[in-house]
């Protein structure tokens, strides 16, 4: 029961963050609000870790690794989503970002790993799904090309951060690493907001209550509750079950966007979503099968 409760939390909370972002950026400056989100979440997480007796001291190498991942995932990745959702519906944004596993495969291939033709075929299928979503809307003017490009950059950055994360020296304690990633990403976003002039144009009188509540939701649930449930699942549930969030979250986002913000769900959206979700599910399943095969081979050799 606990596993399904945690999994349901990840499904709903992480799927709902796209809706919360769409509401937040209606009146809040996107980069600055994202910076506040991750700085606040990082400070809260550090305080919680200290109360639990965790050691926050890390080496310079570990700090650099966490900072790089925090910049790619949170500053460049999530920050670009905040910018993109000003002009692209939340459900469509979630579907574009759902292509992250496809780009991780591409990075693995560029990095010299041997990638099977089946995985490459899955990547091509997923890109077809993204094209089904973006191209018709871009040609008709329903989707802002700049917003779609920003989301594309966010996807590439998030995939690169995910790809590099296990290859960089980071704190062994996952929550300590996450806290430093949040602080680094939040600091970079705040600096970026200052550079583009968001701070100088700040007018609190224009902030709506619903946007402020959405930001608080992102801090408390998106950054803290959701990730805590996810890390707990990694320790108590099969990765094959945990990884299903990758193709459930965008579906949740599309439904919430349609119900709460009346975002249109067209036949094109449904077709593109089906293709992307199928491609991501195929890639995740194939990668799990490959991992199991890699584990079984050494065990079989040892038994000989």
C-alpha cells in the first residue's frame, strides 16, 4: 500500500507541476520565481537534513558535480519550461518534455555507447510524435515557435543533466546532492533573472493570489514532497515500476490542463501524445531488459 501511495504521489504531483507552472507564470516573473522555488526548497531540505543529523560537508569535486547537474536540470531545464509555458499550453509542454528519455539515448550514442537499432527506432518514433504535436500548431500559428524552441532547449538540457549525473562526482547521500543541486540551480536562475532585468521590472502589485499559491505548491509539493516520494520509491520499489512516471506524468498534465485551464485537446494532440508515450514506454522497457541481461551474464559466467 505504501508503494502505491508514493507512486500515486509522483504521478499526480509531478504531473501537476506543469499546471502549477502555467498558473505561476501568468503574473510572476518566470526566472525569478523559479529561482525562488529552488532556493527555498534547497534551504528547507538542508535544514531538514541537519535536523536528522546528516553531514552536509562535501568535497569541492562533489560540489562542482552537483552544481553542474543543478544548472542543467533546474536552471536550464526547468527555467526554460517556465519561460516556454508563457506561450505554450501546459499539457503540450509536458508532452514535449516527455521526450527526455529519447534524447538520453542520443547522448549515450554520441558518448560512444553501443545503442541497438531497436532503441534508435524508438527515438525516431518519439521524434515523430513531437513533430505531430508541434509542426501543425506552428504552421497554423496556434503554437508560438519561440515557446516551442525554448521547451526543446529545456528538454535537451534536462536529458544532458540526467545523462551526466551518474558520470559526475556528487555527494553519496542522494538528498544532500539534491539540496546542493537545488541551491545551485536556484542561484543560477536568480542571477539570470537579474541579467535579463526581471528584478528591475518587479511589480508585486501585479502578482495574483493564484500565481503565488501555485509557486508555493511548486516549492512544497513539486520540489519537496514529489522528490521525497521518488527517492523513497527508488529504495523500496522495482525500478521497472518507478520508471512508469515518465509516461504517466504527461497524461496527467494534459488532463489537468484541459480541466482546470480549458486547454484544447485536439485529435492531433491525442495522436502525438500516443506516439510519444508509446516510444518512451518502449525505450524504458528495452533499457530495463538490457540492464537485466547485463546482470544475468556475469552471474551465468560465475556459475560455470
